[in-house]
């Protein structure tokens, strides 16, 4: 349309050259959309020169310009382009649409004065009106196509969300009916999260719960090791008997020995009555030894004897008491490594760690984070007697990006504080106090490497569900595909 318009304008007016100029959105920059000379040949790059000052004036005033002798015209006396190109006749009319000025049609003649008349202005204005209609229609079609693409992408996102909601509803219905979810034998209501990392943990629990074997749960502080220990007890055959816990790293040897094995009256100053230790108190049930890796070598030897003999000797007596308990121990260290460096007895390790369960830190189970956030907020809100607040999407992104060195305990602390400090209806990023959540590496290469690692981790956790990864990272799928291509990550 633009080429037809400029050809017609030159033919009707006898111009030497003609240009269709389009304005950018700010109406300051001009783009040559079509250019012709008298022979209807395209104007080469070396001849794409016109008086920008004249064209810009037409765009600014929305009024046509006509001059029969540009170099002698007082209006263009200071226009360097007019004199540099030795222009004689110029006519320029604006292309105006309801939305504003779209550009201009510009004709000139460098050799013939008085080439254009007022009738040419009228003719050229009619051409400009047709160009305005064509441009408006083209832009409307482009806008409609863009909206159609956006709606299609939104429809795909809604479909994916519906599939996720349906899966979640099926899971909840199964839990309500008392059936375990995710292929597990037990529902484990005390353990929140069914991401890939936690499903692996629950799969191990399914296999060991009904056995009498001792279990060691390894994991960072605050990861929820005691919850796993309680799940082993509550779902196992000893659930009808008591479970007793003791923190082996919080007590000195003298107190820890009495706590574990008990004492008789008069065994030491202040022992005014007999007391059973946790091994006797939990007879028929479970003893949970938290932070067992902190035990001194002397206490390790005494614990080994108890496990071998299946009896304890309370302080202050030479008599022994038979015990019948299952041992579940927890440690924030690797007992294998402690054995290798000589800080933990190898024979005690083999007694305790018949089965080892590694509890992943929170940073390795980010797919569980939204469910954990809901669980913590509901529990804390119930304790405070307030409504459960909504979580702003930006706040959730901060939560997902934080490294959580304190694991679930830190998450609980963060959300409890935010619940008190927030406005009660919506948790925002500022309520969380996570100053390092969005910290990025300094260099561009480091930033890209970190982003590639994050994408790979998310893909692995979701079994290469691109839609889920895009939702989790808060970016469109098209953007994620571009990043996959940029980082050379092949979909699986």
C-alpha cells in the first residue's frame, strides 16, 4: 500500500523524489518506509536524504507545507538540509489517524522551481488519508494477533493450572478417605510435602516402618528429623507403646547417663527417689536419640553395651533391667564421616545405622515450599486467633529463592514474624525480612551459570515438566524455552 501510494503521488505531481515517512511512538524519530524517484525506481541508500527539519515540522504542527522555492523561502532560511541538498520545490503533508500523527508523505524537486501547487497539496492529502486507513488497519490486525497469542498462552496456563488442581483434589480426596497418596503405604499426615525428594524419603519409610530395625535419620538442623522419627513410631507396630526422646548433645555425660539409664534412690546428691530412664520408660515402644553424633566416646561405649545386651544398669545399683525398644537416632552430621575420622565408634555405628534415611534440606525440596507455607500460616494463625493471610506472588518468589540455611525451623520463624508484623490480610516481601533472597552473582557469566543451575534443578525436581518450571520461576514458557536454548539445555 505504501509503495502504491508513493508511486501515485509522484505520477500525479511530477515530483523528482518521494518518501513515505513513518513516525515512532514518540513522534520524534522518522523511518523511511517507502522511497521512489521519478522513474519509479527505488531510491538507493546514498539518496535517502530529505529535509528532516521540514518533515519534523509537519509532524509537530499537523499542517501541510508547500514551497515553490525552498532556498529563498524565509521559513527555511536556517534549515541546513534545504541548502545542502539545493532543494527547489517541496510539498509535505501529514498522515493523520484518530490515534494521532502516523507519519508524512514528502515530495521534492531539486531542479525545478514552482513544481507543486495547492492542488497538489489537496491530492497528496487524499493519498495520506488512504495511507492512514491502511496503516491503522494493519496495526489493528497486528494488535489482534498479539492479543490472540497472549490469550492462547493464557489458555495453556489455565489448562495446566486446572490439571494441577485436579491432581491436588484427587490427592486430598485420597487423604480424606484415609488412603495414602503418591504411591506410599501410609498417609504420613505429620509430614508436609510430597515433592520428588520427600517421596523418596517416604518410600524408604514404607519399607522399614514394620520392621524392628534401628534407623538413623541424617539431615541438617531444622529439617524435621524428629517428625520422621515420630512417623516411624506412630505408623509402626509399636505405636501403642510410648515414645521417649532425649537430646544427646544438650546434656553433659553425667546427666545424659541418668536420663538414658535411670537411677536408684541415693545414687547421688538429690536422688531422693528411684527414676526410670528413657530406655525403661519406653519399654515396648521407641527411643529417639537426637543428635547422637554429639555423644562423647565414653557415652558411646555405654550405649553400645546397652544395645548389645538389651539391658540397662541404672545409676546407684548393680542390678540390670531388661529393655525392649526400637532405636531411632538423628544426627546433623554424617556418621560415616565421623567414623572415618575416629570421632564415632564404628561398632556403635553398625548397631544404630541398620537403615539410614537422609532428610533433604529445604533448599532441595522447593516444590514443597508453597504447601509448607500454607501449613505454617494456618497453624500459626490458629494459635494467634487471626485469619490466614494470602501470600503476595512476589513474596512467594522471595521465599522460593531463599536458601533457608535453617530449613523448616527458619521458615516457621520467618512466617510467624511476618504474620505478626504484616497487615493481617496479605503477606508482602517487606514483611519477610529476607534481605538476601534475590541476591545475584556480580558478574554476567556467574549470573547466567547460577540461573542455568537453578533451571536444571527445577527441571530435575519436576521431571522435566516445563510448564511447572515456568510457573515456579515466575516466567512465561516462551521465555523459559529461550533460556533453555541459550544455555544448551536439551528437553528430556
